C-alpha cells in the first residue's frame, strides 16, 4: 500500500480515534495449522458454535493485546484437550497476525479469512446512496479508502467445501468504520449428521458511537449493510440450505436498528423457508430446553445485543438450540480478555420432520 507520509499520519490518527488497526489482513483459502487436530465428530448429533469479537487492535492503538490473544488460543486448546472445544468459531476484529493465529494455536483444521482490503462491493448505488457518499468526511475517515481488511475469520474442525466473500459497498459505511473493509464471509461446511452442507457466515456491521459520526449517518450505513448482507445470502443460498449467521452486528438496544435488523432476517428466513431463531434469545425464552437459565455473561451479552448467533435450519434440517456456555466472559476480578463476551451455542441437529420443524425452535428472533 503506497501512501505519502502526511496521508499515512492522518490515517493512523484517524484509526487511533476509531480503535482500529491500519495493518491489512489478507484473504485466503482454508489452510491446515501447524497443530494437527484429531478427527472429530458431533456427539449424538450435537454441533457447538462460538462467536467472539476478540478486540484484535494492535499497537499503537492498543497496548499489550498479544498476551490476551495467546490466552484465548490457550483456553481453546485446553477445551480441545477435554473434548469441549466449539466445533466452529467465528471471530471478529482479528486484524493483527497475532489475533489471526488464535485458530492455529487452538488446533483448528481449517481457517478461513474474510475479505481483505482490496475486495470491492458490487452493488450499484441509488440516488440516495450517491447523495450519502457526497457528504463523506475526510476527517471522519470516510475518504481515506480501505486501510485494512474485514478482521473476520471462521475456524472449523470440519471440512470447508467452498468459500464466498462479500465486502460492503462504499456507500454502506459511516465514519471511521470506513477504514476497515467490513463485510461477510460464507463457508459451506460438511457437518457430521447434516444431510446437506451448512452455510456458516461471519459478519461485522457498522458501529454507532465508535464510528464518530451522527446517529442518522451511522444508521443509514447500517441499514444498507443489512440490505447488502441479505442480497448476498439470498444469492448464495438454496432454500434447503441450513444457515448459521453470527458475528458482531452492532444492533444494540436501539429500536431503529433492531426493527430493521429483524425485518431483514424475516425476509431472509422466508427465502430459506424455515424459522429464524437466535441462540441467546431462544434460551432466554425457553430456559428448560437449554438446561436452565442463561449464564450471567450470556445474559450480559443478550442485553448488549451486539453479538448474535442466528439459525435458519432450512427445509431439510432441524437445528434446535440446546444450551449456552461462556468460555470468554468476566473473570473473578471483573476483567475480560476482550471488550466482548465469547459464547458457545449448542445445537441438536437432525433431519427435519415435515410439518413439525419448519416453525423453528424456542423463540423467533423477531421476539427480541
């Protein structure tokens, strides 16, 4: 990346204000880590999936983060030795090389990177989008280009059949979020017990206050990102494809964001012809089906409404939420390894029974 010194200085200052890294991430195909993982299978038709924003922000934006990434990798490795590791992990903000090494350290067979800084969104702008772009601010980081990738990674114990990546278009970002090439990565994964490959999608949407622009501008970008995400998934999913959609959606307890988010999920659920349910909210609504009340850190994550794990099981699969655990929450002193909770959802997977399973499980995401 060629930049003159003055532009680089301005960009680094902008990234510091936003809490972002200026070191780009690179997209890549699935690779095998140095640690060889044992061949695993889902126990009794159970699949475990974790979502975690690891706050992978490097020096000089954050100090001392490398130790946290190493502890995250170590903890996942300990879970693996006990046979309790999540089969699939979706990371956000894995911008640095140290953050991106978590999956290898933890022994995952397949590591899939999200969009790098050079992938461009392809959606054509509307007149409203063009007007939005014309109001872009250089001081808010909206005219500096993409200085880093998406920070997305999918880690999997199971074989990755294919990968699709999508970057949000230029008109679908606001404030300092525009310096990162946010988007989504879709991996088709062969899951034991599933009659069809499962679409696993990791995503990170535009922030509100951290973007350092007014709420109306960040909301416009958030809505256009949801539009782009829905179009991307509809174009790449068959009606019978099971979908696990997770990440940092930055919805928050904001009615304007929540309403649009749930409406787009409902439209997508109609495309895949199945119920739409979110793991945390399903267990909060029906705790008996999840082995009891939500753990305290899971309830905290539910209240923040940023980190979601959404299931659309498709027309041939049932994926019932069966429990939540939190390997990455608050410690005894109240500290965390990231500014987000990392939680694992446990699913029972089985072939769908016509007329019974298409209604979904527990509670719909629309009940949030």
